[in-house]
C-alpha cells in the first residue's frame, strides 16, 4: 500500500472502533467520532468547526482554501453514524476494526467510515506535500444520516447555512465502485440521482367489538387488505434520464444495442409523464420490467431498484387483546419515489388504500437528479478512468436517500462519488447494513489516489 493508503486504513479502523450506532428516534452518539475527525483535520492544518445539534450528536465542518479563490466551492460530505450490528452473527466483533488478510472488517467499513477516512488521508497528504485543491473544498462529517438527518445535515442546512457559502456542487455517497458485470466488463456507477423518501403511516378505523362476533367493519381486516394491495402492486416502469442513460451504457459495455433497437423502444418516462393505464398496468410501448432486467444481465442490479416507484409494507400495529376487535389499526410503508413522479405516487396510494384507510407521510424527503453533462461529472469520470483505463462509467440512480437531499436545498447539485476499485467476487451491495461488513485495503488505497486526483486538480 502507499503511505496515504495505509493512513486511510488506520483512520478507518480507528473510526470503526468508535461505536456510533444510530438506533433511530434520537438514540445515537457521534461526538467521539466527530472529535477524532476534528483532531485529524487540525493535525493537517485545517481548522475544524465541531457543532453539536443535541447532546452527543455532533458534526464537523471544515474548509480547505483553494488555489483559485474566485472559483465556486465544492462540498464533500460523509456521515459518521452507522446502523446497529448484532455481534452474535458476525465473524469478528463489529466494532473491533480488525484487519485480516488484507481486509478491514467492521460496521462502517463500507457505509461509510471508509470514505470519511479517505477524505482525512487526502487532507493529510495535502498538508505533507504543500498542495492545495484548485477550488475551495468544504468537508462535512455529519450525524444522523442513518435515520432522518434531524441532528445532522438537516440541522446544519437550517442552522448554519453560512458554512457552505459558495458551494455549487456536493459530492457524497454512494457510487464510483467497481461492478464486475462479466469478463472484462468493469462498470463504475457515478450517482447523479436518488429516489425520494416517502415513509407512510396508514390508519384504518372501524367498529370495536367482541372477537367472537361478526364484524364487517373490522379495522384490522381493512388495514390488512390495504397493505396487501400495496405490497403486491406492480408499479409501472418509469425511466428517468439518469436510468435511461445507465441502461444504454450497460448495454453498450456488453456489446449489445439498446433493448429492442433503440432508446425509443424502452419504457419511457420523465417528469410529468402521465400514468399508463393506472395501478397494475404494464408499461406501454416498451419492455416489461422483468424483460428489461433480464436483457441487461448481471448489471441489471445497478438499475433494478430505480426503474419505478416502490412501496413496501414494513410495520403493523393493532389491538390489545386477542378477543377484542380494535377500532383502529396502524401500518407503515417504506415508499420511494422517482424524480418527477411524486404525483403519480400519491394518486396510486389513494387508490390502493381505498375508502376505509387513510394515509399520511410519516417522513418525506425530495428526490434528486443532477445534470449528466456537468463538468464535475466529467472530472469524476477522468479521475476514475486514470486509475482503471479499461473501466466504463455508468450514470446511477440510488434507490434510497442520502444527506444530499438536504444540501440540495442550498442550491447545490449533488452527486454520489466514493470511489473504490474492487476485486472480482467482492459483493459490495451485500456489505451495506449487512453482516460481516468489510473492505479490501487495496480498495482504500485506490480510493485515496482517485479522490486526491479529483479534488486536487480535476474538480471543475
């Protein structure tokens, strides 16, 4: 490994050993990790600002001055919290930060203390070499991304927007990792879009009564029927520009023409496109979802979660005794919405819930889509391909959400770029929130080189 890569590995292992588990509902503590980050930044000559939004919920923001102060600034952000990990199901203790056979294990090794460590290593490398980035780079290490961002990015944007003055673009998770799609096919998906968050609370009301008597106004039955309709609904295919471009790039990398001879034959979509036939109807004038994914082969995993809206029932709550029919039943649904299709989502939920069940947003965040032709997108691609000239850049829409949703409210266009050159056989997707989360040290080494190249000279 290079010295900077070894430093990134050390920083990542140190951060993993700091348990920043976010259990949701305000139960989290990122401050020890924030203090660690602030110390590393100060050692590199960068003045950190540590901001605590609530006891223990801390964020760090710092600005590295660029060679061209008149240029717009670039925000690079990463979160410090991680999801819970059950030690009994792990091969190694999830917060040990253990290195085995050239692999770093632990919660956060992928999501996303590895990327935080890479940023710290790049800043340290700048300090040692006396190099500065071309333009101002604002670094933000946030709390609470794994829940609602109430104590992290959302709070920073609402309470301290001045820290991000001049930032026109933001770079965060996730994207720019190697996806091995077949022999010689190394795809690098750079995220330029993400679906919006639509967590729903469904409420069914009925008539309370004895469990032994007939009751056609049973709230549990009404809720169960609505949840079943939502869970089995087939959402129509809607290809936003990012996903359309991804499909074409994946097909080209495999040496195939776009499905059915051209983009016009694909299921089309875009902001304001009308529903095609209502709930359950197949896409008209294009491939069914299953046909499209089968055509793309293994690389279909890059688009499978973003070719349409989705809504998955996740929680149910009703009653207090087995022989009492309650007058209310409540359920929760995890909905995700493509840019431009929020109204279609709402109308479909109205129809699927029916007259006996009401619904409301328990938590809602906007979808995002950034321009594919922007100079910063080209700069990221150049930095990646300099490391792997045989790779193929693929636009990418994230199925879930990130802190980018909040920074976009300050007028920034947001991309996902946490580069990693990964070996074949490494299941990157399985590492997110999974058991035995781990990252090869070689990937951290490549990440430092790519991010240093991008931030130092290429970020436009």
